[in-house]
C-alpha cells in the first residue's frame, strides 16, 4: 500500500521511500538537475533517480514538491568538542583563541566535556543537513578523552570521521604511544561506514621535522592526515617544504585553511593530489588569511567546505557556502579594481560551492564512491530543503543560487543518513536533543566555575584596542581630538 505524506513512524527502517516531485540537485554529471524529479531509497542505498518513477507496492511516498532534494552536506573540518562553549569567542582573534585553548584553559576539559561538545555538535550537524562531519578533535589529551569522543559520535545517527589530535601534546609522541594504538584497536578494529578515523596534527616548520614520526604512524595505520596549513603566524611554507622533501605530501592529506601559502606551496599541493578544506567564515574573522578559493581555482586544487568551530562561528554549511562564494567574488572585484578594471563575469558560480559542500567534501575524504551525490547505488545520505512557512523559499528559480543565498538551516525539512530518517518535517527523529543540552549545560557550569568570573568575562569580552578618528579638514565644526565636533555658534 502506498502512503502519501507519511507520518514519521511510517518511515520505518528498510521500507522503500520515494521522494516525489522535487527539484533534484543530483551533483552527478550523468544525471544533472531534474525539475519535478523523484528519488527512490531502498534500505541504505539510493535505488533510482529520475522522472515519474513507479512507486513500489510498499513504498512510503513523500511529497517533495516545491522543495530542493540534494545530497547530504559534508563538513571536512569541525572542532566538535568546542561546541560546548558555543559563541563564547565571537569577538576573538586567532591569537586569543590560541591563548584560551592552547595556553590557558585547554587542559581543563575532561572526557565528559569532550563527550558533551561532540554530542551537541553531532545533533547540530544533522539538524542543518550535514550528514558527514570530520571531527577535528584536537582536545583528546588522553585515550579516555578519545573514547568519550567516539561514544558521543556513535550515539548519534550521523556519519562521522574522528580526526584524532591533541593540542597539548607532541604528535610524534602520542601517535606512536601504546595507549593510542590500544585506542585504535579498541574502537576501529573493523571498517565502519558510519565512523572513520584520521590523524589530525600541524607541521610547525621545525627543520628537524619531528612530525615525521606522526606521518609514519599514519602510513603504518593506513590513515589519512588532516593538517592546518597556511595559517598566518602559525603554519606556513616551511612545513609544506618539509612534508614534500620527506615524501609525505600525498592524496591522503587535507590542508585546512591554506590561506597564506606561496605559489610554490600551492603547486606542491596540486602536484601531490592534496586537497584543501576552506573555512571562509573563520578565515575572514580570525585572521588565518583571506579565504583561498580564488587561489585554489588557479592551481586546480580540489576544495571542500567546513565551518571550523562553533565557539566562534555558524554551525552549518549554508553559512559556509554563502561566505565562500561572497569572499571569492569580492577578491575578484578587488583585484580588478586595483588594476582599474571591472569584473563583468563571475568565475565562481553558486553551483560550484554547492558541489564543494557535497561531492567535493566526499572526494576530500575518499568517500565519493559512497556518498556526495544522488547516484543509484550510493548510500542514501540526502537532504530535502522545503519550508512552506518561509517566504524566502518561494519562488524557486535558480536552485543552486537558492541553496547558497536564500535557504538556511530552518528550511531543512528532511534528512536521511544511510537510508535512515533522522529528521522529518523539520523535527529530528530518534535524536535526544535534551540529553545533549543537559550535558553541555553541565560542561558550561564546570568551565565557568573553573575559570572564575573574571577569566570567564575576559574570554567573552576581550580587550578592545582604542583608536582615534582621523581629523576631517572639510567640516565647518571645531575638531577637539576625541572624535567630538562642535558647531560654531553665530554671534
């Protein structure tokens, strides 16, 4: 029996689901964009994509008309544990972030705090249509912290990659420690499509290249590496050169930010098959450098998108797509204006950043044979963007542009991960939001009490450097130097 517009309890695991009448952004060149298209899901996989598909006898038919159906989004760099302090660092610079976590307070976070942040962040990702997230988990001071991160990710029905890191430790030491190898054996002894593992560490540029042992550990374990590169004042060309000279620049490395590198470094990344994760909101605000997509396009380096950390920025890829496209176009305009020219055709299009947020992210993770596009045979990770209550969702004229510039997380109607419905009609399904909120509330209380009110307030309201207004010679008022002008009075 076919049921139209089924209830959540009728979307049971294993039952075929047919999405009917959507604008389908398949992100598969062989399928393209379909107007009033259908997608049939059976079990954990996409069975068919097309027009006027026949509904199986036992299928649940979801009315997707007026909506956009697209692959689940892929975030390739998110410090999930820091979601427990969401928004605390809204006014930080990168140096203030480093001082807070690396120098002063990173050491206070317990395994339960890592668990709390990961839990809320994982729920947050699913709610916004991000079905695969790389947890750049550099708060794992001990394997027990790592166990807590894993437990949180496994308790949420999303697809995740734990990028194991320790901001307070030396990667050449912890990556080769018996305790870490035991952690890997304990949690990743068998292949799991829902939870993968990478190593996450940075290369300082020290000529002795101590990170070599960490790269060797990743190679021994068959793991990809993700590293912050091209971050102003922190990681630069020396690190890239050392990686190249020692043979560790391969397609299995993702370079996060990559905003302040030389032409030679970009050429090395391109030649080695490396990929870049761009966090435009972060790069624009924190100071890693200008979002580098305008450079990546020149060298043909594959890009993906990420939101970095909720302690600062938005936790969704709608914001990432919008910030990335805007930054890239702004750079083109600025370069043209500096040369006395005018841009009359945009090089980067809305479709490009939707691709980076989906199949591009899947490629960066080596998962593009399984996720990232609505292709028959691939895993059923998909998102329906539809909201009849939102005036911004009508009319739907330019689907890619609508996703980037008009839609938002509140417009995410339905989310499937591995064929399982995790959000339906704007409500999460089988996800305990209250549990996540309570866990984070406990972490906030603990952190605030440990810091003390002065340090807590200082973190939230960092010092503002005073500046003076430039005197204006064209005013008819008297300039006093404090930015206060007084009009001359007629006698």
